[in-house]
C-alpha cells in the first residue's frame, strides 16, 4: 500500500503549454519531461456502491503494462488530497477480484457481491511528467509534476481533462502548496480536487458531485484556534468545489453559495480579536474583500434580474482565466496550514486562541449583540447597512458553531438574523425601511438573542 499525496490544479490548454516552458519548472526539473499514454477503465456496481464508499477501482494500461488500482477513502483539504492506494500488476487487462481482499477492501463493502462490479467509463489521457526538486531548507523534496490532457468518456458523453497534478514523492506536503502558489502567481490555475473518476460519475449523474464538504466537527471544549481552523478549511474547500461545479453547469444557486462561503470566511477572519492580530489577517481580508466587492454585487443584482443571471457564467469563466482565484485559494491554504494568525501574537492573544470555544463564543456573542444596538435601528433603519460586518460575523459563527452553545432557539435566531442581513443589503425604500424595523424587532424578541445580549 502507498499513500498518495497530491494536489490537482485545473488549467487551460494555453496554461498547459506555458507550464512546459515555465522558468521555475525548467530550473528545478531533474529528469526532463517524459511522456506516456494512460488508458483507464473504471469499475463499479450498477448501484455505484464503490462511489458511495469513496472508493475508486480501475484498470490502467501504461504501454505494455496493465495495473489494477484501488483507491480508498481519504481526506481532501482545499485541493490537497491524501488517499491510500493499492496497486497490482496484472498479466492481462481483466479485473482480478481476488486481489480485493480484507487487506485492502473497505469493511463497509464487506457484504458486497464483487461479481456485480462492471465497467462504467474510461479516462484516457496523455501525461507529460517530470521530477521537480523543491528545497525547503535542508529538507529534500521531490515532486512529480504531471500535465494531463485527454478525455473522460461515458457512453456518448465526453469531458476534457486538462490539469496539472503535483504529487509528493519525498518531503513535506506543504511543498506542494508552495510550488503551486509560485506557479499560480503568473498563470491561471486553481486547486480542484475533483478526480478523474468523479468526472466520470458526474457525466453519469450530474448531481453526484458533492459541492460542499462535511461540516466541521466542533465541541464546546476545543480551542478557538482549532475551531477557526476547522471551519476555515471547510469553507475554503467548499468554495473550491462550488467554483468547479458552477463553472461546469452555471446553476445560479451555486454562485450564491460560493459568495456565501467567502462572506463567512471574511466574517470569521475578522472576529477573532487578539487571537488573530489584524496584521496576520490583512492579506486574507484584502483578497476576500476584492472578490466579494465584485461577486456580491453580481449576486445581489442577479437575484432580481434574469439577464444578470444568464451573463454570470461567462463572467465567472473570465474570473477563472485570471490568476486571482488560484492565488487566493493557494495562499489561503498555505496560511491555514501554517496557522499564520498565531504568529507573533502576544500572551493575551495566545490565551484567547487557547480558550474553550463555548466560553469564547458566549462572551463574543454577548459583546456583538450589545454593540449591534437593535433598538437604535428600529428608530433609524436607514443606517442598518453600517452594521453588516457585525451581523455577518454573528451569522458565520451561528451557522457553524451554534450547536456548542446552550442557548435556546438558536436555529430561529439564525433565521431571523439572516433575514435582517438580507434587508440591510437592499436599496433603501419606504417598504425596505418598514421591513427593517419589523425584522430588527423580530430578532430582538428571540429568546436566544435576549439571553446572549445579557451576557
């Protein structure tokens, strides 16, 4: 068994050509570019039991060699994926079910009749690859850079494969992000952890690609630092998957959810007080503000204008042809991996970062609830928009962490506060002002709000 650690980066054909001649890769290329054709057949049951168990099973023909590969459930964080991989060289291109024994076969599939496993789709591509030396101080790092160009084929349906895959051969996983970030500074590429197998399943069933990652697992006792990291990784990874799927099918709801992920990450990053000194979050906040300034405007306009919604996929395609999204994704991944918000903070910041989540949230929500001054905005609803950053900070934590608090009716409070946030974004009119007054009153009457405001 091998552990596969890699990052997949979506690219265009133009970017693929530029990568072949990129000065950084040329300088560190220790093997020269080599090429091989890889022909892959993927297998599953008619009910797709393997896909449900996050298992991929394939036969690969690499020249005269036939390799059977089983990839089992792993973890993927913001494009950097880690999976267990089992491989067997076979004498002919026929699946050997006897290889799939208890040493590698997932326990959850123990009762599966393996004889029901059949071919589903193919992913055939040409791979150009080279070993890249990437120094990290005295540590030796070797990364295989692979340029893949080909096609996923499911019956009469096809999708192009065009990606850069960086796989760790030796050294620390952070090196993959470092190399990718340097390349993304001048070329439009961005993390996209959809595998070639997932592309095939998506052609079979467009709803099969999961656009959001599992919710962060939070407990009342975990530290603020750990909770923030867990939520931020989840939001970043989900935003990347939402971007991939919106690029693929242009469904409006995906763009709305993408903007929501960015807004929540922005709210969380500005809520940590001395646990994350402003200097440590400045670059992240600046990147998020730039993205939100452009795309929140599109979403707000498109909610009421079909022409805006129809034009948005082409605008988003232009976004992906620029370097901004890739740079943001990779820089934020590196920032989270290094826990850069904890660097050079003072002792009070260390104590705050180590505080139990439930205790910190109780104090934070109480302070924010008092500062929001809802009675004032029942009298001056025209000024409610100035409180949007505070409302969004509260919503971000309520969305992801309300289960760790022993406060009544937090689900209701989240819903009512969301309505207030939406009204604060709308252009002022007599109707909107009246609605703001009523909604501020509705929030103030929530039992959860009353309890939080007393803290």
